[in-house]
C-alpha cells in the first residue's frame, strides 16, 4: 500500500524540520543535531557554511512529492 499525498506531504514537512537550521534557515541533505546542538555545524562553530554543503534552490519548490 502506498502513502497518500497528504501522508507524503506530512513526511516531507517533518524531514524539512529535521534538516533545516534554526539560526541560518538553510536546509541540509541530512538530519541536524537539533536536540543536542540546536543548529547546523557551521552556525554552532561561528562561521558561514560553504555553498556546497546545503541545499540551494533558485525556484520556489511547490511540489516535491513522489506521487
């Protein structure tokens, strides 16, 4: 059984919350240690992250679901 579009949207939002830094609002390809550190590694260490380490989009994403 496949998930519905609403379930996929909920999962995408949950993963976005786990991979988005609370300080710089950049989204990464991996889950951040938000419970222990509270932000991404560069923000925790006090420097600007390099552009290749986070997800960049020039066009607003309106639909990224698999279905």
